[in-house]
C-alpha cells in the first residue's frame, strides 16, 4: 500500500449507523437494520488495523506519519476518493486516522469532546439533520478567512444557506447535492398501475390522495401481498424533507412546527387506512429486503440511494427500476458537509483534502463515480457530460440528467435550526407508533409528538 490509514472502532457500531450511511447522508439515521453490514464493516476495520500493524512492523524505521483524525459513521465509504487524493498527492506526508462513531452519537460526542477539552477530530463532519446544532458549536474554522480564502460564489446558490453559521460565515463545504425523487419497480408498476412510463406515472400521482387511492386498489388486487410503499416512515420522511425550507423556529425563538407536522400525521393516517403502506420500519432488514422481494412498488430515494440502496439490495434488478418526480415535487434528502476544527494542528492538510475532493474537477470525478454524489460547484455543470449517465438497474433512463436538471434546480433550500434533529426524532417515533397501533389517529399523534418534544426542550415554547 502506498498509504496506511489507521482505523479505530469507537463508541459503538449499530444498525442505525448504517442507516446514517445510507442516508448520505440522510437526515435522521434512526434505522434499526443493516446489522450484517455493520458487522462486515467492523470486521474489515479490524482487518485493516491488523494489516496496518503488520506494515508498521515491516517499516518501523520509517517513522510515524502525521495524522488527520476523522470521526465517521461510514468507514470505508470514501476509501476510493481518499486513495485518489493520495495518488495525486504523492508528496503528502500524512495519513488518515478514522474513528468510527455511530451517526446518532456524533453530535453528542462533538459537544462533549469540546466542552471537556478531550479528543476532537481535525476534519469535522455534519449531517443535514443535525447540522444546525453542530454549527451552533464554536468549533469551526471560518473558511472564508485566511489561509483558506474560500469564495462562496463558486457554489450553486441553493447550497449556501446550509453551510453558513449564524454569523453568515461559510464553515463547511457540502459533499454533494442530494436531489430526491420517487423510485419504482417497473415490473410491479406495469402489473398494478398499467404502465412503467415515468411521465405517465407523474400524471397519475400528483397528490398524496392519489397515492392513497391507488394504494387501496393495489392492496385489494394483490390480496394484501403488495403495497405501494414499504412503510409509513417512507411517507413521513419524504414530507418533512419537502418542507425543509420552513424553519422549525420562528422569529420569537419558539418551535413553531404544528402546521407542517400535522400535515404529515394526517397524510400518514390516510395512507395507513388505505393500506397504501406496508408495516416495515425504514432501514430495517425487512425494509431492505423489500427492494427485491416484490412486496412494494414505490421507494422515495435520493441520488445516493442508487449506490447504497438499489444496487446492493436488488443486484438482480437490472433494467427493472425507474424514477419520477413525486407528488408535491422533488426534494433534498440528507447531505454531509466537511469543515475544520478550529484548534486542529492539521488545518492545512485537512483543507487540502477537502478542497481537492469537493472543489476540483478531479475530485468531482471520483465523488460521482464512486459514491453517486454530484458536487455543488457551478463550473462543473458547464460540461454537459457531467450530468449524463445511466446505471444498470435503471436501464436506459438518463437518471443523472433527470436528477440534476429536473429535480435539483427545484428542491427547497434547507433552513437550519438547533432543534431539527429533535423534531425529526419525535416525528419518527410517533410515526412508528402509528404503524404499531392502527387506532392511533393524527390528532393522537400530534399530542404524543408535542409531549415527546416538550420533554426534550422543556424551556422552549412549542406552537
């Protein structure tokens, strides 16, 4: 190996860590599935550690390289682009040290590490779902100041609101646009909807009520063996992301979320009653199996879902997938940004990596091909080939063009607050309750949601 990367297993490896990986970036990471892959990653990390120790024994006279510490819930996800960076920078005199932290523990570990003066990563990461809270911590370098001198004008305007802090300073760089849409199984669409044509499906499903009506018919025709969606969380997460431009905090500092959350619970109740949704918990093993087992037709997904959901969960599904614009429009789902810890001793090295991976055409090539991530750098879109491309599961549909030219320009900007992760967690919990209790109404759900959220933020007014 031309590079040695140390990996340490820390905190805890869980199925929900994998949910965080698949969410891309996702905004919640509340999944309970993927345990097998978590174990695989743990085994691989230990194997890498053993290999690294062996290499150190063989070359003990070389001396230790400097380390850029990275806390990550997705060990191995960016190995290819890290390798590419070091290949293009043969004189780099440092290496990565990855510490695995479950996605749902990351923010707490950042808060505790900084407050106690304990260990902190050099290269910071922040998921969209809890980025508002992470950005409120005084731990980030201002990337628009020397020595970084980052120019925000090189990025697509729609990404700026999600990478600036309360002082309007750019403190992170987005690792990709995350346009989200509806994915569907072509064979089931032909059988139960009469067509697998994207444009026909868009005409057929313009409202959530359209989903409910079609779902009821499909459930009856299939004798209950097929549902339109795998589970209720697929609906609630999609609806919350479609409303992510509505900030959870109003000008008075109150959490003002009743309007959008009520809408979610009412829709979830309607789709549950119509049997449009199965009873599968998002990110569970059973939910993952639904991609291939023919029990569900529609799956809300994002650009990264092709790489991390469709291809691994349905490897035999060649030319059996399509994507279309869902009712109420495309949306943004997830996203991770990278920044630099203000007290790091490795700022130059961390910035060199971030800027190469996320701001250059060379890095963009690896991000697109390796992870399915399209960078929000304006100049990249001057080349029409950047947004071209198909994937075997989606046949000849130009999915990259669809994602980047039809969905991405129209998704709502993310409006961040420090309570985003708490609101999301409470919504997810209550929707799971609605799935488990068919008698739980939208009104019941709203009351349960308010009680749960108020317990988390007792000193804040909830409207």
